[in-house]
């Protein structure tokens, strides 16, 4: 009877809320997938890519290659990875999660992020989201990065510490700003509260955000975590804005 009731409830739920594509809303065979058309528009980031920023190369320069940008502007985080290039369907998913109350997308987006960041996840002690300022949190009612971080921590059995970072000043939107403006906008924006230092010191942190654009935001957040004694900070995002050209170099063996 219990099995029959469960199957019946699933049938009713499926009738009222049919499985649809995460991208376009077309009917699909099961929940949490995209249709063939949307799948073809997703550009997952695979090697070869910059070992520091995770930005894909168009040519394989061998293991250990890093971009000229990573050499010229070494980040405070140890390395970053992203699941997809921030185009088309990926950009739509981020926008819906961020601005349209589509927190139901977080578990499916998190699955792709886990695949992209497995090497970091295995090493990480804590999963920490990039925080919103309280004013923006009150207006939006949720933090999209925290939604992703919560799911990733649960699925990978890692400790989730959403209060490890605090955005102490109300920064302006980063959209439309160049690199220098973005860096200045988030300079000193993040702190680790005093009561959180004990959780951060000596730990390897997996820092979660939705999009990696110039890296200014996650870099400022990583700097605050390192200042509080974090051993390493890895960055994992759902998507990444990819420059048109990246000149690779080799990491020195030392």
C-alpha cells in the first residue's frame, strides 16, 4: 500500500507539474535536465584551461599552462574552476537563479559545479558562499551563491559555513564596470567576523559564487579569508565570462 501510494502521488505530481527543460521549458523525460537543443548551447569548460583561473584555452599547451593574466595579476585564491562558459543557456540559468526567485535551479546547477570542481572539493574543509550586503539581501530575500553553496556542501558531505564571510559595505552592481572599477568597488568589502576566525584558520576553503567575470569579487573575498588564516582558498562558480584571447605560459616547477 505504501509503495502504491508513493507511485500514485508521483503520478499526480507529474501530471500537475510535468518535467520541463531547465533552459527553455520544453517537456523532457525527467526532472533536472535540459533538452537536446539547449544542451547543444551549453559550453562546459574542460581541459585545456588555465590552471589558476580555469579559463579555457583554444589550444592545448600542456599540463600546467596558465594565462598571461594570471601571471600579470596573481590572485589571492589558489585556483578557480567554473562549470560552463557564461553564454546562452548558462547565462539564462544564472539570471533566473539570481533575479527571478528560481532557487529550484540551484540543485541542478550545483551538480555541474561539483563535476567541474571535484579536485578542489576533495581537499576542501569548508564550503563558503560569497555574501551579499544585508541591504541587497533584504531586497532580494536570498543569496544565490549561498543557495549553490548549501546544495554543494550537502551533496559532497562538506561543512557549510555561510556566516564565515561578511560583506561590510554596500558595493554597487559590478555589471558594466571595467576591471579597475570592479577592483576598487570591492576593495575592503569583505571581512571574517571575529567569532568565525577559529573556523577559518588553517582550513582549506571552497569559495562559491555564481559567475566569475574578472575575478575581482572572489579575489577580494579570498583576501579576507587568507587574512584570517585560511590555508588555501579555492574558487568554484557555475559559469565564467571568457576573454576572447588568452596567452598561455608554463608554471615554474618551483
